[in-house]
C-alpha cells in the first residue's frame, strides 16, 4: 500500500512537470496497523524422521500457539519417510532443511561419516525403547530375558541399539536369548504368542496392548543402559551463519514443550490439526500415547538445567557403548556432537 502511495505521488509530480494543472492526488487508504506490523515470516523446514504423529506434539503446539511466528519464522513439517534426514540437514541451504529430528545415536553415526551436524536441543531425556511382554511371562529385569524369544523390527535403528545396549550392560552374548526379526508387528506378535518378548517404544506398543485389555510388563532400556535419544539437529554451517535463527527456533519450541507438559489435553487438541484423520485411528489411544510420552520429555536434570538440555554424561556412555559393539568404527568427539549454547 505504501508503494502505491509513492507511485501516485510520482505520477502527480510528472503531470505537474508536463504543464498540467496541479491536482491533488487521490487519497490512498493507509495500511492497517496489523499489516504494517506483520513482516513476512521466514520459511524454514523441519524434517521429521516419521509420519505425522502425536509424538511430535511439542512442535505442533509451538506452531499452533504462534510461538514460531513470534520468532519471525514459519515452520513447514516435512514427512518424506526418509532415513537420511541428517544428510539433508547437513546440505543446508541447498536442501532447504534447516532443522531435523534425530536421535543422539544417529548424530554420532553421522559425524563419524563426516556429516557435519550437531544436536542443539534434546527432547527425549531418556531413551524411550523398551522390552515388553504379557504379564504372565514375567519380565522385570534383564536376566528375565534369558531363554525367551525376543522379537525385533530389524537389525537397525533404535530398537536394535536398545537390544545391544541391554546385552552389553549385562554381559549377555547372542546365545543368551534367541532374537527373531518380525518387522513392525511387535504388539501383534506378543499378543498372539508368536514371540514371548518384543522391543518397541514405551509410548506405542505397550499402550496398544493395554488398550486391548492385556496386562503388560516392560523393561526400560533407559533403566539398564541409557542412550542419547531424540532431539533437534542442525548443520554446523547453519550454526555458524544463522545462530539467531537457531536460537529463535529453540526458544519457541521449548515454549511449546512447556505448554504440552503443563496442559496435555490442550496440546492433544491442538495437535490433531496436524495429523491426518486417517492416521489417528483410535483417538483415545493416541491421547494415551501422548500421556505416556510426557515423562520422557523432562527429568531431574532438566529441572536443574532447563528443558531441552543435553547431558554430556549420557552421550559419553553412548559413544563408548557404540564403539565397544562396533556400531562406531572409532572414537567420535562427543563434545563436538552437541551443544547447549543455543538454549535460552
């Protein structure tokens, strides 16, 4: 609107210069205060490592509450079902992926491969993978796994790392209990007694079984050998060139996380707008998934250090374990793999 007013004034000046009779330019409507105070938002992309899901509630709440907008950014959630979110983030700005969700284990693996990324905010303060079984199976400690058949989606990813971590912490070799690759059918496999125990996420498969009336016991990997879990990862180039963008994103995201912890019901309702109805299935089941996720997003250390904090001790143990079981071919400088510098 301001440009239009300038154009009209210039046109009037030209008419005068050409000898035309002076005229008053038509009054242009003034821009509204809302338009004048609302600069265009910076478009940034957050690459998700999974489909739209209630596990991303803190980020959905941040967007819905306008916290990203208050930082001058609009976040586009990218769900490409790809496993290379860190490589895509490392290619910023070429790939236009400024932020990615990924685990600490993935960050360490990426850095060993020369991919220059860092974790800048930790969402999951404890590793969320669990062993789970029907109550009648008797599963309360790692030694209860001995001799039982354990189902796992595959020899990859966080469930596999959880399996290796429990073996590692208890000096159990591959002969201690048989492992079957069952794909992503863990809940069904346990329910139908195809396997006695399976690995999955604490807020997913065990919740599903309980919703079906099955009493379930879980053995949390975090209670046996905690590993660096999921958070926000960015490229080193982004950190160097646009540190304020990173600070703004994290500042906003932590407000959304706090809102989610303070009012899970509101967080759930706000998140529904970001999740396709076809993927919601049982809404009350999804609500319980959110409730079961909350304890993993804060801890005694965040009570002291603040939400989003990354604990170097957990990362050091993770790096040591990953080297000892040959997930890493050699040492990775842990202190260079994450930073708390950008937290509020």
